[in-house]
């Protein structure tokens, strides 16, 4: 349930519908399902298995797991840092977006954005709120910052309560709420009919057609395949280190095979069935297919925080539907952000012998500092820059590292046995072949194409004007600073004898 909570997040309700609508509608599902079967599910099993294995050896984070699995290779513990670096970098901005969802839930109830909706200025309202500009709606990000402190405190309070008293409880309460909200919204949207009297063709049928009718011609574009794989990584939380950390708390005979599959299934129901029936479908019902196309082009934030409030205003119901939408996003966000923070907490606790309280304090301090930087500089594109690296580039690299370490050091046969230790299902044998050859090859192919088509121009800031370029460089420096801190911590843990030389038997 906790891993499902990590997986089901803002990505399911905002990122997925935009990606699908932009990349061929129903046709997007072909590369998407392939990526799920060949990358997402095998990587989830690998990560669950590696995490539980590390936990058996008193290591609950990438550095310790990689050290143990490689038989004590000196570089392995440093390579393992990637599984803490990625989730924390995502945390630094994700938790701020979570703040918007809670704030907008309040605003829905109190009618605070109604004037902006009436004046067709929701984009201004959002920009003012997040601190990208000062305007008549907000004079600086002060409202956002005060609600941020509540969201921040809630996250760390849940973490302080521990794995079973905090994260597990949150998941048990949050996940049912989330599914109930999602189902209410999907049913509401699917029963809208054709609410705009002048446009009878703006109806649910045509909207679903827009979302799902396959445009097969799009399948020859590499971009569509890359987008599908990127979505699978982000939505399933694989390759990031969160699943590894959660799994390290399992007992040696707790199942990982079925659990990996059920967490994935829960995520896919929330993403394809619910996420695919709410935001973009509603947009096409109220703004027509051409309008929805425009909206999808403007990205997820625009869809969730600008377009949806217009739609809620036309649905009536005194802000209740808007409240349900933003609470849905908030609950989805919180169960994900605690999973993003936990890898560093677990690392500090297991490898630097900190108490849970101290580990949380240290993590929180770093988080406050860097999120503060993001909030103060959001108008310069710092959030997007961090998301580019942590949300799309590095997970693929880290997923490749994980599957390679699994195959090369644990070995597929031993790894397969380990995966089936206490398993409640038998994984089909051909997955042995997939994990060994297909998943790594698919990832290498993806990285190569992606590097040529997208990363290189962005990484080298081609065509970016000087002012923006300097903020991008500063963001990279902040991330590098965080990386140095993690390297220092691993080095310190090593000095304290946490990564000893392993004897042959231990290997
Ligand atoms: N899977 C989450 C979403 O779809 O919003 C986001 C996320 C959580 C990404 C945890 C990565 C992660 F490790």
C-alpha cells in the first residue's frame, strides 16, 4: 500500500493525461504498455528484491545495498548515492507543488479564486500565488510560504512517526480517500453530457475520442516512445531509490513478487482509468477538442491549476468539486513525498547511526534550504531545471545502474531465487530473459536516443538567453552542492566502518 501510495501521485492526474493527449492519444498506450511490461515491472521487481536484500544486511539505502551486492567494491557505495540524490531533488520541488494543491483546496471552499475565474485571469492568479510575479491577487509568495510550512510540517511529522506508525498509517488512510475522490470525479466528468448549449458536439463521447482514439501515425516518432518510457518511470517511482528504501524494511520472507505487481496495478488503475477520465476529458467537454489540444500543449500545471478552476466554475456545486479535485491531488502528493524524503532519513539512520529524530532534523534542514531557494527563484525556471535532471534524466541512468548491478553481481539465477523467496506468485520464466537482456538494452537505447534528441541541447543550454542561463547554472551548482554533502556523508560512514571489506563467503 505504501509503494502504491508512492506511485500514485501528481504524475497520475496531471502528467499522464497531458502526455497521452500530446503523444497520439490511444496510440500512446502502445509504447506506454510496452514500457510498463519491459521496463517498469521488471525494474520494480529488481528494486524490491535489492531493497529487501539490503535490509537483511542492515543497509537501507543505495550505498549500502550496492556495496553489499558488489562484494564490497570501493566505488559501489558512491554510485549508490544516486538513489538518494534523485528522490531528494524531486522532493525539493514536489513538496512545493503539493503546497499549491492544499492551498487551492482551501481556495475552492472559500471562493478565493472566483474573481480571477470571472476575469479569465487564473494564469495570473497562479503566477502570483507561486511567486512568479506580484499582482493584484498576490503580493509575493507569502500565502504559499505559510501553507508550505503546514505541508512541510505534516510530511516530517508523518516521517517522525516512523514506518508503521507514520507512513503505513498515512497510506492506509490516504489511499482509500484518494480512490474515492478519483472515482467521484471520474463519474462526474463522464456523466457531463454536452453542457455547453451552443456546442452540442462538445460532449463526453467526443472528449473520450480525443483522449483515446489512436493516431497510429505518431508511433514512428522516437519522441512518443521516449515520452511513454519517461512517464512509466515517473509514475511507478521506479529506478529512484524509494522502492528500495521501503523494501529494506521487509522481512526476509515477505513477498516482493506479488507486491511489486499489485502496487503497479493500483497505480495503473489510478492513472489510466481515473487520471485518463478526469482532467483532459473535462477540458474537451467544456472547451472542445481544439481547445483541449491547446490546453494540453501548455502543460500539466496549466491544466491542473488554471483550466480546472474554470471548469469547476461551470460545473456548479459551490466549490465542492474543486475541493475534491485538489484534495485528491494533495493526498496523492503527500503519500508520494514522504516516500521521496525517506531514502535520506533511512540512510542517515542506518549508515551514520543517527536516531530517527536526528536524521529527520538533518534531512529537513537541507530540504528547507533548497526548497527555499526554489521558491525564491521560481520565476527564473529553477524548478523546471531541477525537474529536468531529477525527474527525467537521472532515473533512467539509475534504473540502468540497478539492473546492471543486479545482473552482473547478484547474477540472474541467484537474483531470480532471491526474488522468489517467500513469493506469493511465480513470475513467468521469460521475465528472466527480459531482466537479463531486454530491460538493459531498452534502457541503453532510450538513453542514447534521448541524449541525442533532447538532453544534449538542454544540458548545454543551447539558445538560452544569458540571464536564464545563469540561473540554470546556479541551480546546477545547488544540486552539485547537495551531491557533495551526500558524498561527504558516505565517506564519513565509510570511515566509521559501515562499508567493511567483505570476505568471499559474504559476497
Ligand atoms: N510517482 C509519483 C507521481 O506519479 O507523482 C512521483 C514520484 C514519487 C516519483 C516517488 C518518484 C518517486 F521516487
